[in-house]
C-alpha cells in the first residue's frame, strides 16, 4: 500500500510540474533556463513513476 501512496504523490507532483510548465510557456517573459529546469524536473518525476510501476509489477508476479 505504501507503494501506491508514493505513486499517487509522484503523479500529483508530475501534474503540478506540468501546470507550471504550461504557465511558463504561455508567458514569454519566463526565461529558457527556468523552462528547461521545469522540463528536467518533470522528466525526473516521470522516470520515478515508471520505475515505481515496474518495481510494483515485479513484486506482484
């Protein structure tokens, strides 16, 4: 059950970063470095989600 809770939290963080990235892209005053950082963080969270899903799938079998 702890894995599921962690997965939900990571998905929530990913959605927040997705929204922040969208807002940054809409406003031309946001610098490219900030946009790159948001993309990097979003990708890191996505990778964590995938690893967690894979490890959760391995423990089920």
